[in-house]
């Protein structure tokens, strides 16, 4: 099962290297990783997805905690949290296919963010599964390129993650 | 005040008396400033010697060892000693010079990304970009190195930083900024009570003690636990001396190079009380066959060690001294009888009698190394500070030099670094002037750092 760790770290140079290095050294695998500043600029949040099958999540968490710059780790239960990925996808679109693509965009509540003669850029957010399903539907039109963030997640309820 | 002086002032404030080092271009300002300070600088002949000497100093004294080198090759020569200290959880601060800030990243002369190179082998590291951070960073470095599970901390300082002027008040401690570092030391009371119950109920208990006991200065508490509970003790290589090896309850070292009786006892035990150990593969061999009948109480200050290799039945995260103290209190409430596991004690005695360690005296008229080591032990009554190198002689020393006190047996266990013993012995001698320090070395290992003979001779008069 995929496991999401929300890791608060000091926003200092080299912290990402320390985290990535730790994963490499201990033979852990990172499935996806998103890093950005939080509401306080001296703290960053890393949202790390790992596969439980590849490594014991408890060891990953404990080893991460040993990094001096790691402040707090929350292990997010999928049923108790909201998770999203962001996709930008560039699809071929001509007069014939354009309306069909727009329908799909509508159904998935995605957004067309750039239009040119031969292609559209579409922005879409959703769970990993939904993003994958959307990509699959667009394949038939010809995908020129796509970028996808890793998984972001936030615990439900009043308590901060 | 000049930043170079600020560094030395801050080191003095941390109680640093000795620095082991070797100079070079990017650390010259620090060397220039040293003349004005009451700090003992030991000039080694290779930076590896400085690192191992700082390591030996730390192990012999319990204080943080300090070594210093220039940028580039000086810094990379410290890599082995830093890794060595990391593997054996030795408190050490390594200070390296770095090229000026505007030259970093340009493949400048004698530039090496030493913070990058050492990332997986340090407890923490700093690349100092602003001179005003120096007092705080030095405080933090010593605090991190010496608390929790000890380890090496690297401070890399660009030479232009050391030349800057800054305000510094030696009486004013800078606030540390370590929101993510809270070494847990106390041990959960509920877990401690549970451990006491499990120990009281055990029929075939064994204490398995390691370097964590020495680091926590918990030998006295361990001894009380063993004698109060009548529990035989085996130690790891780094744990040697945390329990007097001549004691009736001592079974010596366990594992691949351990005594037969320690290994028999572990294989038959129904309870292993593991204190300050990490279930290293040299100890356990095949994990699934290790102590197959035992439940595990595991006390360690590093939460990540607990259930890393062996699932603990009673995990206790905490400092060995504090945990053992509260464990004793709980055990005494349960009023253990001395003869509650008499058959087990007799069994251990029988194993000891029937499978003793053999000391080969001589073969073909030649003195056997085990015999020589045995003699050294006899003559010194196990009270010398004994350092070893790495190899067969190390294992013989571990088996036949019975250590009677903590910090009396210094060896490179985790990394197994040939060349460690001799410079470590120099460091130990500096830490314990007036005491007898012995290095038991192999011919191969000795040749890896024997240039430090010059260091030993140079400082002999001051430290013997
Ligand atoms: C730096 C380093 N290189 C290589 C080894 C591998 N190694 C382990 S023991 C050993 C031989 C050691 O010889 P010596 O110091 O003479 O000790 P002896 O085994 O003869 O007692 C070697 C090469 C090591 N441990 N460390
Ligand atoms: Mg040899």
C-alpha cells in the first residue's frame, strides 16, 4: 500500500539532500516527493509517498526523525486525509477532436489553460487514480507531453497535519 | 573580534582542551589565532591520525573529541575517521577549512564538497555561510555530538568567513535553534514496569550490553541490575568493560568472535535484556536463528534501533543510565529471590567450565599472540587503557584482555578500520595522562598510520 508521510523540516539549504540521501543510503524508495514552503517561511513541508511493500514505514519514519532538521512527521491514513495531484497535459486537438476533448475536460472538472492551433494544455487535479484515468482517456488524441506533481495530502478535521 | 578568535573562544567555552589537527591554506587564520589561546594543539602527521586521535580521546574521556583539517585533501583525509566515529557512536566535532565563499562550486584549488561527501556518515553537519552564525553553530555542534546517541558533527568554514570581524560576548550563550532535535532520555515508566515484570518472570535471562551503556555512563547501574537480579552478562565489542569481565556473572563477549558460553546462553535464554546495543550482524549471525527462545527487552536511546533488526517485546527508548535506574526501582518492588533461577545459573557455570576460552601458549617454540595478550592482561590487571587495531589480533585482544572498567578498551568495531589503534591510543593517552595506554596492533594495521610515531615521540614528555 502507498503511504504518505507529511514531513515538516527546517527551510535551510541542504535539507532536501539530507532527506534524499537518507533514502538512498538506507535503501528506501521514494514514490513521490513534493516540497514547498509552509505558512511560516522558516519551515518547509515535504510530502513523501512510499510503498509499504518496499520498506517498513516505521523504520523510514524513525530514520527521518534522526535528521536534525526534521521537525515533525505525520503519517497520513488515506481514509483520514485528502490527497491530490496536479497534472498539466498537452494534447493534440484539431477542429474535429476539440469538442470531444472539451467534454472530457468538463466531466473531470479539469480546465483548459492554453489554446493554440494544434494543441491544448489542460490542467487537472484529483487523486492519483483520477488523474491516471483522465490521462488514459486523452491518450487517443495524442499526448504531446505531460507533467505531474507527486501526491499532496492533508489530514481531515480541525487538527493541523 | 576576528571570527577565527570567536571560533576558539567558543571552543574554550565548550570545554575543549585539546585539538588534534594538521594545517593548510584554508584554515590558516584559525591556526594563527591558536597561539593566543590556552588550547593544546597536537600536530599529527596525517589528518586520518587527527580524526582517530580525537576519537580515541573521546572514548577514553567521555568528552567530545575535536579534530581540525584544511579544505580539500585535508578534509577528505578525515572521511575515514568520521565514518569510524559514526559507526561506533563516538562524540566528535570535526572542523574543516573551506575555500572562500565566492569560490565555492567553481572547482577551485583545494575545494572539496566535504559536507556533501560526509552526508551519510555524520550525525549532522554545517557549512558556515555567515560569520555571525559561528557561536550558535559551535554550541549546537557540541550539543548534538555529545547528547542522545553520540556521533560526529562536521563544521566546514570558508576561509573568508574566519577573517571577518563580528561582535562576540563569550559570556553570552547564543540560543540554539534545533526545533527538530529532542533526544528522548527518560524511558516510558509503563514500559519500564513491564520490563521489570518480564525480568522477574524469566527463567533463563541474559543481559546483552553494548556501547550505549558506556556512552550513558551506566556501568554502575548495569552492575546493580546484574547482581540484584542474578543475571549473567554478555557484552558486545564496543560494550567491553561496561561490566567487569572477571566478575562471576560475566560471560565475556558474544557473537561470531565471542565466547562459547555466551553464545550457548543466548541460544537457550528465554529473555534477552538488551541495553545500548543494535543487534549487529557480527553479534546475531542469521537473525532468524538468533536467541530463538527469547523475548526481548530492548533499551536504547535511538528509537530507530528498536525493532530495526529484531522486534522488541518490551521496547524502551531512553538513556541507559536513567532507564536502568528506574528499572532497578521497579525490580526491587518485586523482591526477586536469589535462587529463583538456580538451574539456569548452574547451567551457565557448567558451560563456562566445560568450554573455556583456550590460551595457546606456544607452538614450535614461538610465543602465541593470545598468550602475549593474556600476559599483558595479567601484568596490567586489566586496568590499562587498551586500544586495538583491526584483524585477528583485535579478536584475540577482545577475548583475552579482560577489561575491568568502562572506557578501558578502545577498538574500531563498526567500521573495522585498520590503522585506528595507534592514533586512537595517542588520543587516549592525551585524555588520560599518567595512565598506562597500550595499543595492541597487527603488523598490517600499524603500517597504515605508523607515521604517527613521530607525533607520539614529539608529545611524549607532555602526556606520559
Ligand atoms: C582500512 C582497511 N583496509 C582493509 C581491511 C580489511 N582487513 C581486515 S583485517 C586485515 C588484516 C589485518 O592485518 P593485521 O593488522 O596485521 O592484523 P592481524 O589480522 O594479522 O592480527 C585486513 C586487510 C580493513 N579492515 N581496513
Ligand atoms: Mg598481521
